[in-house]
C-alpha cells in the first residue's frame, strides 16, 4: 500500500506528464509506410504511430493529444520526440474514390487508389453491387475506422476490369473527379436555355457572311471553334480570326460558371473525349460548320509585310464558313505536293503568306518553342495500342497556330487597355526562388551573359535565345527547364516570358476551354462599354485546378496504355529500345524511346554501382559510366508499377553510357 509521500509523488508525476501534453487540431498526412504525421496549423508535423494511424484516413481533420514519446522501438522512441494520439474525428473529406476489388479467403476488399492510403477496406456483402475480384470500381467510405480501426466501403459503380476496352480512360477520369457526361437534365436545360436566344438576329452584329472563311482542323473534328480569312492590303494583309460564340447562348444561364469551372476544359484521351459543353451546343448550335451561318466573335487585325500585328478590332458578327479543310489537305497544298484544294487556291494562298510573315516576325523578335517530334497512336477495337508512328508537325498546323497566337495577343492587349480584370495568362520566366541558381548556371556555362537582367522580359528573352544557340556540348536550353515557372492565370496583365510578350491570354477555343469562354465574356462586356467585374481569383484557381486534374488524368491513362503496349512487345521478345535521356535527377533519369516516343524511368538506385549527381552538368557519374541529359542510350523494358501510376521502368543495357571524365 502506498504511503502519503508516494501518493503525492505519483500525483505530481501525473501532473507533470499532463502538463507536457498539448491538445490541438491537425490534418492527417499519410505515408507509404504504416505510420503518418499530424500536420498542425502552425506547420509542425507530429509523428502518428502505426496503431493510431489505423484510426484515421489521409486528409482527416482530427483533434490530437501531443505527448512525449514513451519507450518502445522505432521512430517513436527517439529521444526528445513527440507523438500524436488521436482523440476525436472532426471531418473526413475522403468521400468517393476508385480502387481495385481484391479478396482474402471469402472476404472481399477494395484496394483504394488514394495517395498514401495503404490499407484494404472491407466491402460487406450487401455493399458489393455485383463487384468481383479484379474489377475496378468507384466506392464511398461506408464506415470510418475512428472507433475500432476497421473501415469499410460500398461500391457505387462498376468501371470494368482490365480487359474492358477503354478502362484506362474511364478509370483515370473518375479517379480525377472529371464528370464523364453531362447529366441529362442539365444538358437538356442548357439546350433549352440556348434555344431561347436568337443571336443571329441581334442588331449589333455585323454581317460577315460574304467573306470566304474556312476552318482548318482534323478531319474528324465536329466542335469547330474557329475559322480564318485573309485578304491582301497595300501594307500587307488583313487577317480575320472568327471564333464560335457560345456566350451568346449561355452567358446568362444560372450556374454556368460553377459547371464550367469544375470541368475547366474538354478532355482528350486516346480513343475518347469528354466535352466541356454538351454536344448539342458544341457540335450543333455553335460550331463554325461548313455552310452554316453562326454567331461569332471576330478579331480583325492588320499584318504588315514584315509580320507585325498593327491595328485590330473585335467584332460581334455573323459568319458562314465556306469549307471545312483538313490539316492534311492544307499541308499538302502549303508544301506544294498536291493540288486537290486548287478551288481554294486564292484564299489559302493569302492565308499562307500572312502566316509566313507572322512566323518570321515571331522567330526574329520573340520566343518560339522548338517543334517536338509528334507520335500518332493507332488503337484497335479493344482500344489498345496496335502501333505508333512518328510524324512531324505540319505546316498547316503552324499556320493555324500563328493566326491563333496573333488573335490571342490582340485579346490580351484589348483587355489590358480597357483595364478589365482579365483573365490573362502570365508566365514569370525563372522561378523567383531560383534566380540566383540561374545566375550561377550562366556563370558556369555562359559567363558573358551572366549579368543579364533575368527578371525583365528583354533579359529573359536574351538569355533563352543565347542558350538555344549555344555551341556548348551540353544541352543548356533543356537544362534550365527545371528552373522555370509554370504559366498561371491572373486577373491583372503581366508579361508572358515564355513567349516574350507583354501580355497574353486565350480567346480562340471557347467551346473547349472555360478560360476562353471567360475571355469572350469580358471582350463583349468591354465592347458594350463596361468591363465585367464578376471574375474572381477563386474562379481562376478552380479553373487551374480543373485543368490540372484533366492533364493528370490523360497522362496517367497514356502511361497505362503505354505500359500495356510495352508488355505486349515484351511477350514477342522486343524489349530493347534506342532512347534518349529526357530528364535527370539524383535518383536516375527518364528516357524517351526514339521510335515510339513512349517514356519511362531508369532507377539507378537499384544499380550495383553508385552514381553521383551533378546539377550543373545534368549528369550522373559512377566509376565506369556517365549519363547526361539528351544522351542516346539503349534500354530494356522490365515492367510497370501500378502503385507508381503505371510508370514504365527500364534498365540500361550493360555497357551503355559515356565514359566518366578523368579526375
């Protein structure tokens, strides 16, 4: 029996331990292991032991008790370390998710495809919805593990198994929370609302149906956004870019911004497409289809003989495309290899001359991205890759691109001059926190321009052109990509460093991109006399997030299809490929296969020899071999890992690599 002194000491010890505890709220951060971290609002990350992690899911908002670690083995026993005990669940944002059905004995589980959630969730018999092992499914959390560490899920829909044609696209779309189709009621409401408008009868529209506009697009395109027309003038050319006008029908539809900001863009998978707007709008009502009178927003601009864009105007108009021409047919005309479009020789010739002038001016005075080799995937009835063929970007595609860029520049200038709140596309050039590293890079490789003002448009343009034209044996231009920022959306105009332009936006694809829809709305508001003030920063952020989700989904589906194709080749004995190093890090490098353009990773951490990474030369060097950016290599396909988002993995063929430099 404890005496009073012992009881007092014990009470004091308990008080001391309690005083060391802290109770607060945090967000659960999962890891690839069984433990996790509680991220407190002040930025601290508190270790969550495996037993406590069984009670929560990644992303959960919880109340925790932070206490000193007490004994045991592993991370929680480190001296001075604190750990988090889960006290209460506040919110669990994990709602819908996708995964693969697996079984263990007679029990059925789903393996969630959720970042840093590495546990199976039990599916009770009544919640399986016909799912069987091997099926890919969309699920919802049925029972949270907070009480006893035993979560369960219910199947909401079956997506198919790995033999289902197109499963790669549908699965990745659902995983990215991309709406697959427009709900019938919503699509019908949009169509009915649009049908109440008669923009072709608007008195403020200019009739341009007498002009010989033509569309140039892929042969199968039905949602035609734009059409072109040009005529010769004394100073050069007058170029007209007519763009479909969905805002004429939908701008006042209640909830249109919420719908489109969630979608962001039409999504183009291989063998499949998810439209941003219903087909009844994009293909039937608004598309600038051949011989159809349509409402349009037209950018008319003067182009001088040396390719400068001069005066411009935006016109609410009605137009009638006189022909739908394919990229392939126009390319044959431009290159002089076929006269099948001889009937369109006059309008096409004027467009070609205006395009060449615009291109020359951009190449001489701005920044033009180098053409990358393109690859066309040919899919079979099973929607798997049958073969891939390489191709070069066509002159007809360049023609359309130059006309679109010219119109987009005018749109940005028009909104900036009107002091309208965007939206604009801005590009900061070098990342702000990497400016000094960029200077150090230039000091090492091009010291003569190391003092260039990297934060200015002129300085950035000078540096990028110098890097591109350098005779250095290293691929300097490609090496600085890791230091460059991403383009962003903004309500205020700013430089687009990547194009060496004072201001830029996107105006020419309102049927496919919400950003362009917003630009149309703003241009028309300015034409009416007052900028539209409804645009918010949150709208732009939501749009950027939606576009990023779509990009991630298409890239994941491509990796999955590519892995299937490489696996099929491997079964026939074709596993070795000529490739080029496309990206390099301290862990290894990415390769791009020369013949097909497919990409994968080489993990040199698994190699028997140790490699050291040099960021200044973008190279990895061992005692026997050296690899560097844009180097030719030979690789062997060894498989793909679904847990790594279907990244194809390669190993370097023995003996491949440059000789290491002499020390």
